[in-house]
C-alpha cells in the first residue's frame, strides 16, 4: 500500500464523473498551471486500493465491472511522491432524479416526515436527508425533517404550504403541500324555489346581525349580493321570473361558514307579497360541500343554479302569501313566507312557514300581548292600520304613540277604531289593544276590501329570554270593558281564542321608530267574508 502522507509537490485535482451509465470510465489529473504539470515525473493510479501497474499517464480510461468503486492517483516530483487523492464512482448506474419524498396532502394538525432521496437507474435510492435543512411557509413548522401543521378551527378552507430543503452549499429542493381542513361542514348551498305565482314581490335575506350583509335583500333586478361579485363568491342569489311562474333563491352556506366561523346558526328569510291572499307552494334543498353557486342568463332572465356536489334533504313546503304586491321590495313592506335556521355544528336545517290563523265573524277583537317573569322588562307594543287607503294608515297606538286611541282622543274611547289599554312596565303581565273593526269599516266604506292591522313589539327594558305570546280573542255581543292593561268582555260569547308563542331580543333605543320594532305580523280582515286572518312573519326575531 503506498505511503498516504503527502510530500511536497505541485497541487492537483482528480476529476471525473461520479456515475457512469455503463462500465466505461475516464478520469484525469488536472493542474492549476501548465508549469505545475511539467514538474511531474510520474503518475501512479489505484483502483479500489490496488496499484494499476500499466497506468502511468495523467489520465485513466477503461472498463470496470458494474458497481461502486474508488479510483486514486498520486504524482511524483523532484520533491517526492504526493499523497493519494481518491474519487468514489459508480458504473452501470446514473441518477434519474432528486425527490423531496413525503405526502403531498396532510390533514391540519397532523405531522409527516420528509426525505430528500436520489433515485438511480438501477432502482437503488440514496438518502440525502441529513445534508438538508428544512423550512416551511404558512401555518406549519419543521422539527428536523418532520413537518407539523397547525389546526385552525376558525377556518373551513384547505390551505397550501410550501416546504423547502436547503444544503450548506445553497442547493434547494421544494414542493407545495395541500393542508386539508378538518373542520368539516357538509352543506355548501341552500336552494329555495317558489312555484306558480308570477305576481310575487319577493326577497331573500340573511338575518344574523354579525353578517356584513345582514338584512340586505336580493330580488329580481338586484340578483347578486354583493352586486359586483361572481355568482360563486356571492352571499345570495335571486332569480328573475323563471318559466313564467317560478322564483329561486340561493344562499352560500360555504362562504358564510368560512367567513363567520364563530356563528353556529345562520338564519334566512324569504319575504314577499302577492296579488291576493293565498297559499304558496315551494321546495328547498341543501347542496353538499363540493357545490358552487352559478348564474345563467342576463339581466331580466337570470336563473341561479349549482355545479358540483349532490342534493340532500329535498323538501316540499306549503306556506301563505298576503296580498299587496305593488312593486316594493323594501323588507318593511313585505311579509314572511318561510324562515330557515341552519345549525352548523350538526348540519341541520329547520324551517317555519308563515303562520295563518283564520278567525270567523265577530263583533269585538282584542289583541293581547303576554310575557312572564324572566322574559324581559316592560314589553312595549304598537298596533296600527296599514294599506287601508285611509288617513289612518301608519298611526299606531301603544307606548310612544301619539294617542291612546285612533282617531285621537275619541270619546267615548269604546267608539275608537283602536284603543290601547295602557302601559304595563312590569317584568310580567298583559298589554292589550281593542280593535274596532266594524266601526272603522262603517266610517270608511270605500277602504280596501282587506283591512290590515300591523302588530309590533319591542322591549323597553333589558330582554331576558325574549319570550312572549300574542293572543287574539274575539266575541259576539256584549261589551268590552277596560280592566287595568287588559280588555274583557261582559255579556257576550267568545268566538275564538288563539295564542302564538313568539320571541324577540330587540330593545328600544332612544329616538327609535317603528322600523326598529319586531314586526311579528299583521291581521288581515276581509270585509266581504267578515273573517280575519292572522299572518305571522316568524316566531323568532334575532335582532338586537
């Protein structure tokens, strides 16, 4: 074995490939200058530690059996032999690629190991991981070569993070990793169809106060919300009249869930009026998380649709629409058709349709609001005529109204069209209004055939549960007597008594107006049939 220690001599390097595709190899001794090379008196070549007797030049070429080998060379000068410089190489083997090996998809909150592997034509693999330092951009971190992603419960979106391996010499290898969101929601779009009523003035809206577009409506002519976005990125879409009779609304659950992760319940309303009081049929369905909203057509002929996903929970429903369609799409002018509550944690959709209670012929009608201990302090009410075509439209009785009676200061009060008993400021109790429907009609024979009475409520004090109820009781004959904040009948016969549980968390503000109140619905009296219909907007109002 030659002496491995270097003596003085010209500096040189041993050059050649590390990998050869077959068994033919070649190496050279290189010097810094021609003068250095001229100082060399002799060369000795070694293969796998064995002196090659017949190789005495500055280069080596030949054939070597397939495998991994070491070639070495030393030079002789007037100063003696240099040390041996070695070079490892492989025959019948070439690299086919460098790979950052590890999963391309990982769930948020999970960990995965990554390696840098060099693959070769003979099927072998060389692990170069120890030569690399790993970094990542995004919600993740490396410990050595183990990547750990962050669990983000505030997001429902998948994310991409970029990982990078870098050697001490600056060579890099990297790739993008898809981090799958595990905060699952199953439903992406709510689709609602209304059938066979071309007369509707109908809107869709989201009721949650925390949503940026709360109580901003979509409807024909205002089909996108927000207006300047693609259908896929809208919160809501509305059709124009479809097939001459139908209407459609779409609500982007995926967008709402993603942007408002702290909201567990999203509440939606479809409200409207038609040409007449009548039943209304419709259907709704949920589209699964792969679904995206689309919009076909153009202004005047828009038709929302959905691509991707599948249909779940297709449900038909029956509701009721009140007359009065006049081209207005203001929420305050319209009545509830259907209310939806989507509960995110359980992927549950519930709904309530417009309440309709028909009351037979009567002489006296009392509207009573009831609340119990714990519901809230001092429920204030407003009751007034609406859309009758008379000067008394929009004049309400109740605390904060202009007078206890309509007309104002009626004497005796029992002759009034509306008579408010008085204010009940307690934590529980009754507050009532007597509706003199026959007196109103007799004084206004040319009024509309359907006489509407709007019903409103709001808490003066801090609401508790917000629960209260409205009772409509009618009588034939007898007289109505004021007893405290209530009206009772003396000598007559009760015709009907209907009580509906309701809820609002709205609280009266300084300088508030009727639009700040919870409008629970309206009483519609038909002059021809002498019957009244109670149309409730909803049983729950979430507004604060």
